[in-house]
C-alpha cells in the first residue's frame, strides 16, 4: 500500500528497494574503501567504514571521498548522524589507553 505515493517507513520492500537504489553507490564506496585499507558496509541508510592499524591514517580521505561520492550519486549525508567527531574522540581515547601505563593495576 502506498501512502502519498511513497512506501510507508518499515515496509518489507524497503531493504530491497534501498539495495537497488544504492547498487552503484555501494560499488564505488567499496572500491574506494578497499583501496585505502578499509571495509565498507551499509545497513539501509547507515554507512560504516572499518579499519585497523596503519589504514586508520586514511580516515580523512575516507570522509572526504565518501562525501564526494555520496553527493555525486544524488544522496545527501545527514550531518546529524555523521559520527566523524565521535570517531575522533574514540580514536583519541584509544590512543591514550595504548600510550598509557601498560599495567592497569
């Protein structure tokens, strides 16, 4: 059933429709991420990039290129859901933990 010409939120068809609409976006983001040592995953409208070790130095490139690719594909990043700042906080906390006293007692 369509409501005002759109599928209701939570429709069983939503994941399939999203996958079809995002096929090219996913291919481009996957290739970009792999080239920089990251893994890209998407669950309906949440984009996730995972990496460890030396690959993390490319996080700024990931963020800039993702914005460019998403915009070029006709989508808009919801800045309220953008966790770039949270990543920096977590990364800083992790760095402090790793550089701190190796004996937690």
